[in-house]
C-alpha cells in the first residue's frame, strides 16, 4: 500500500500538543550579557543543524540587538512545531517548505515570510545492509512531509514506480534500527540519521541533489498574528538574517551554540553547515513553481483532496517590504 502507518498525531494533536510543548524543552534567549529588548516571541525550532542560526542568535545576543526578546521552543520534529504554531502555543516557527505545504489544507492561516536555508546535500539516501541496489527496495521508511517527497523522487529517478514500494511511516530516531533489522530497506533523511544508519551497517548511496531535489527552510507565522505584529516579525527576520550570515562565516561558533542549546555534537553541525546554504532571502519565481509542484505531489498521494493554496501562504515580497539589509 502507499502509506502503511496512519498519521495518528493528526487525531491526537489536541491532547498531545500541550504535553509536547512542555517536554520538548524551552530555551530562554541567551542575550550574551545584553538586556532583553522588545516584545517576547516564542519560536518553534527543531533539534538539528538546520536550526543553527536560531541557536547562534540566542548565544550571541542578536535578538536583543534587533529589538526583540525570543524564547526558542524545541521540538523533536519540525512538523510538531508547526502544530504548536497553529494551536497558538508559539508565535513563529521554522520548518521545511515541503512539510509545511503538506499541512496547509488543515492550517490555512499559516504564512511563510522568507527562506533562510537551502540545500540539496543535507538529506541523504540510505540503503540497508541487506540491499545491494535500489532495485531491491521493497519498503522505505519515511517521515511525513519532506522525507516522503524525497523518497518518492528518489524512486522515480531510478525508474521505480513509487506505488510498488511500501512506505512505512516512522519517527527519524527509529529508522536506522528498522533498517538494520530488515524491517525496511531504505530511507532518505537529514543528519544525524544517515550516519546512524552507517554505524549499523547501512550505506549512504547519494544526496537528494544528485537526483535534482533540494529543500528550503521557511520562517513561519500565522495570518492573524502577523497582521498585529508585523514590526516584531521584521525584527526577528533581521536577527535571523544576521545569524545566518554569521553561521556561514563562523561554523564553529554556530556548532558550539547548537551543542549548548540542543546537545548536537559540534562536529555534526560543522559537517552539516558544509552541506547547507544559510541566508535569509525573499522568494523567487523558481521557488513558487517548486512549491506548486510539491502541492501537486500531495494531491497525487491521496493525502489531500485538493492542492493547498501555496500562493496565499507564501508572502512573496514581505521581506523587502518589511526589512532592510536582510540579504
């Protein structure tokens, strides 16, 4: 079948979100000795190198420098942070374009303000130790959203009909062990899970960029909050832009901040930064076409009945209108 495991979190979200927000861990802004400034904004982030600029901004006092007080709320998966945003538990969130587009139908108030990250090398294809080639793949582990799209495009690139492969939904931390046991044959994920698979005998075959797929990370808000807090959002964007530039310029500092905040090994973040292009920017025509293609992908899987309204969710032109010197 196309997707074996039901998306149980969609049914349980009302009861689980308060608990998730409590146990996922909140990091108060470390303003580097500077006094906190401006309104307080809770921002949902994940716990891998994709979020390094947020942790660096905390560590080096960039939120306060730009006139805003930020609390970072950590979630094991970016999608959980978007759920928290929709539920009003946080005011902003960072998440991938693909995963966010997949939930627009249920969360039409989501708005994407900018791109702060792009990569075709961060996600990698992993084959289990018992699989000699892609032709031997019968089951692929996926995380709904970006991982699922990446797995689909990988199979298509090898001339394998995605419908002939059983997609098994699992949490990222479970997937390397499932691959070792032979419960699944392959997966496409971000760090550290490809390397964890290698430690268990699997092998990295290629990156998503090798078959023409890249992803982006967005800074998100909701329509009602943004209408009332556009100045605050602009301050967050300005701080994030400076943090992204510093991440590229000084990966070691970004890695240290990420380790201190999210317990990610420094060498893992330094290696990841080599695979990721950090930089705050507005959307391009090519971006918008890719987002429409992603929306069509969700329709093709049967996960949604109609294409999400990407044009409404992506605030093309918001960044230059509200900020200066963000690039």
